[in-house]
């Protein structure tokens, strides 16, 4: 049975009337124009009963406009990709691998806001997962985001899976421009017990058989099959419009299960994969950063103890077991595209919202500007992209929206901070920025640090972050990753590295309020450390 037709024992709740009442007061960000897709009576098209009308289509997509599928995971590290052989084979070996892809604001909600807006947090408003400066509530102009720009450019649009933290169907509108909106109805998704809000209808999947990763895959495959065949999935496969599609397939794995105020319990792997990798050990165990003495630590890790290895090993196994189902999902999506005759006309992008620390620096989680949290995979295959292409320049999550907009020939409704990666993937020119802004927001005003936890910069060799403590005093982390790849020795107080520190602080001042093209600059070489 396809995921699109839920039946008992799943609980269903229609929220359409509540949503319509909540949506009336929300303004649009642009005046409507003539819409060739409107109904005969002149009213704009509707995605589904209970969902606000779709925006006006401004123009038809170009005849050669590709389909675009953005596949994301949640909390996946770069190293975790080793356990996804089909994804590496079907995407990485068939297209471009970006060797230095980072999530510059490594936390779920800010990273997803970057994907939707194409902007850093200082411009889109989302500093953290919640609190005064976080969550979906903080996103500026939520209707003026990626899906609207693509719909107006003549694309079908869909999101399936995890959306963005603190978006709730009872209190928030479906952002304008999603033709198919099929997102988790809770702040956390879950695996064998999860709630989905599908085009105005809320459904709980709690029968013990439905699995959220499989659900996300099957929904995506259904959309590929229907839209490729010119069918309308909103109307039980009736004839629909023949135009390219954009699908954001947003898996929850390998994010931990949430409960008791924490999400640091391991994910629930699919049953058939629960016995995989019985002796697998996390790469963190081989790093000095796992149990090294903390050298002038930042406020977030100061005073922490070394984490229990048995607990971390179990968590690592659960995470990579859960990713096997995602690996199956990527295979199924590629297979569906091939069967529909659309694979050669589709750009498929695979990445994670952020990385994750498994005991490095005595920490379990993300958020911090260590390489394990910043670095994520990015694999892209599609028309014009040669097999086994390698892109070495640093790229970021902020660049994804610009890339999708460029591929689709769409017009963004806001100034984008990122750059299109399409040319780099096709071997057409280099990305010349040499310094990337990295940052994290405060969890709440109670932290006493203002809206930011830290701001910093990362180059090909150095990482510098600047923290403001509750006392008002400033803490600096400075790591030379060439000589200290595990970021154990804080060099902020080193006289030898004073020229490096001063240069990176100057670059931070240039970037911390950046917008648009100013966010990715080429500053030139960093001064060398002084000789001893």
C-alpha cells in the first residue's frame, strides 16, 4: 500500500477549517499576476482542501529546466557516508562530490532556514531551534522562500518529511508555494510512531509497522511517478500539468529519538537492520580529542567529563543502522526516476543539515564549530555534471537555495547570501571565497549572551570563534587545523599566532553582518605564525 493512502489503525484528524481561519490575516509578499494555471473562473489554484491558494505562476519553466530533488538527512556526519554504499555509488560516483561542504550554523532549525531562505541567520532571523531568536516563528517572511520562487517559475513543489522546528499545523500556516506539503506535525519526527500533516490532514502512524524513513521514500517515489506521467497526485492521479518538479525529501535519520527533554537517545533503526555492524566503533574513539585535557575550553564544554564509551558505541551503531534505510531510499528514488525516463533530466542533491560530535571534546551533539559538527556530505548528480567530479573549494548550506534557483531559472524574492554551485559541479569556473562565516545562536535570553552563542570564521587552515560569556567577558577559540586537525590546542593566547588571530578577527568583523555577495569574499593569504 502506498504511503499516500493511510488507513486504520492510524489516527486521522482533519485540520483544514482551523488552518483556513488562521491563514486569512497573512499577507502575500508580491502582487499577483496573470496565472495560466488558474481555474477558469479566475481564482488561483489550491494545493488541497484546507491549504491556502497557491501563488500565481509568473512564467512557464524553460523546456530544458531540470527536475530537482534535494535529499537531506538530519545530524549525519561526513564519516557516516561510509555506511551508505548505494548513495555513494548512485550519486557520488555518477556526479560531483564537494569535498569541503560545511554547515556554517550547525543546528537543525537554523540550517533548514538557510535552505529555505538562502540567507545566514543575521538576515533570515533564525538563530536557534527555539527561544526568543529561534524556531519557525523567527523566520522572516516565511512565504518568501524557496518553494514560492520555484512555483512561480513553473515548477511543481513538494516537501516530504521533517520541515523546520516549531512549525505546527495548529498554529502556523503552510508556507505559500508548497503544492504538496507532507511534513511532520510535531517538533520531533520519530521513527515507528510519528505524526504527519499531509495537505490539510493530520495522520498518526502508530501501528508499529509504519517507519518514517520508508514513508518519506514512498511519498517521494509516488510524486516522481505521478508528476513524471503528467498525473495530479492531489486528485488521485487525474491528468495534471506537465512541468518540472522540485521535491525536498527530508529524512529524520540519524537524528536521535526525542523524549524526557532530550534528543540524545539513539534513533530506532528499521527492524531488518538492527543487527548490522555489531562491532562498529565510532571514529571519535581514535581521536585525541575524545579524552584529551581541555585546553582553555569555550563556555559550552568547560567542565565536561569524558563520555562513556559503551554508550557512545551503541549510539554510533544505531545511527549508522538507521542510515541504511536512507541508503535504500536513495536507491528507490533513483530507480523511480530511471523508470519514469526522468533520471537524465533530474538534478539530485544529497546533504545533511549539520554534522554531529560523538564524544569529541567531551561533547555529544552539534552546534559547535568543530569539524565534526561543521562538515557534512554534498553529492550532486544531474545533466551536465561529469561522473566522479571533485570540487575542493569550501561550500555551505547557505549556497543550496542559490543553486536550486539557478538550476530552475527562478527569481528569488530576497537577497541571497549564497552562491550557485551549479557551475562548479559542471566544472565551469571556481568558487573563490577563502573564508566562511560560522556561528551559533543562544538557546534563549536566559543565557545572558544576547542572540548569539558565538560568531567565527573558518579558512582552509584555521578556525576562530568569538564567544561572549554571561559576565560580558570574551572568550576566543583559535585552532590551526593543519598542525592540529582534531582541534585540541587552543592557540588564542599564543604569541606566535597573534598575527593569525588579528587577521581572522578582522575577517570576522567584515563578515558578521554580511548580506548578499559580501558574505563570500576572497581576503587573500592569512599571515604565517611567527617563528619561535
